[in-house]
C-alpha cells in the first residue's frame, strides 16, 4: 500500500475545502506568482502570502476583507511593516529609507505622513511633525554628537525658528526670514545655532514624501501593477 502512495504531487493550483465544500485555502503558482490564500468560512480573504520576482509579502485581512497588516520585502531586499485601518493607505509603517535611515511613520486619513521618527546611519535621531501636505512644520533632532535642536518650519518648508543646546551646555536661539537669513539670535553670533542649510539636510519635504510613499504596503502596489 505504501509503495502506491506518490511521493510527489505536482500541479499549478491546489484548492482546500472544508466539510461543507466551502473553499478555505488555495495554493497556486501562476504567471510567475506563487501564493497561498486563506479564507474565512464566509469566503472572505483573511491571509495571503505571495512571492514574485520583485518581492514577497504577507497580508492579514480584517473580518470584512480589508487589509489590516502587511509585511513585505521589495526587489532591493528592503523590508517594511504596515498597519492599516481598512483604508487603502497605511496608517503606521516601519521601513528603511533610500538614504539608509530607519523610519517609523504615523499617517492621517488618506495616508499622509504626519509624524516621522527616524534614526540616521550616523546614529542621529529625529522626530518630525508634518502638516496635511506632508511638509515638515516642527522637528526635534539629536545629532550623532549628542547636540539637541528644535526647529519650527513655515508652510513653504523653510526653517524660521531654531533652538539648540551645544555640547558645552551653551544654549542658542535664532529667528530667520523666509529666505533663511537670520534676523535675530542669542548669542548674537549665529555660529552657535544650527543653520537652516544644515536642518534642510535632516528634514526636507522630499523625505516626508518618500516615507509617505514607502508606507503604502507592498501588497497594494503589487495589486495595482497587475491591474
């Protein structure tokens, strides 16, 4: 009897049904995509594991079939974790940016990144608060040398107010016009204050936009490509 049992079963698609005949799982490898789908007794998607040439992802769905958790690895091997509330966009995401920084993003309705927490490759840490257009409006940065600084930004993305505490304990404060020129500072020498040029390297709008794009989960991008 044992000799008649095949050791290998090959097919492009396997369907698993429960006692009532309802499809509960499907394993397939079609058109370059291999995946496992698990369904609820009512036929709604509850989990999907997929692997294609340009990445792999695991998605967990809510009771109504909406995406709630997505874990993915893209074509470059970069990982990401996204938590969703049923909206097509992620509401919380963890990923690595293209410049090597690790980042957490908390988004508002529609996926606009509103709060960003980053750790740079050199060890600097930062928190950015963005408006609904994903423009940075406030930032708190601790540089790799331990220097803390606070910056407030205008609607055009320009730093207007900076505060800093140097490593030697010297506090500094400065105000800037819309062109980035200091209009008032204490101490009077602006060498004690982080300049807008340096701040722009830490939190330009482009980084907020990049993180906002990356926090859309991998699974939804793949579905969009498939059309």
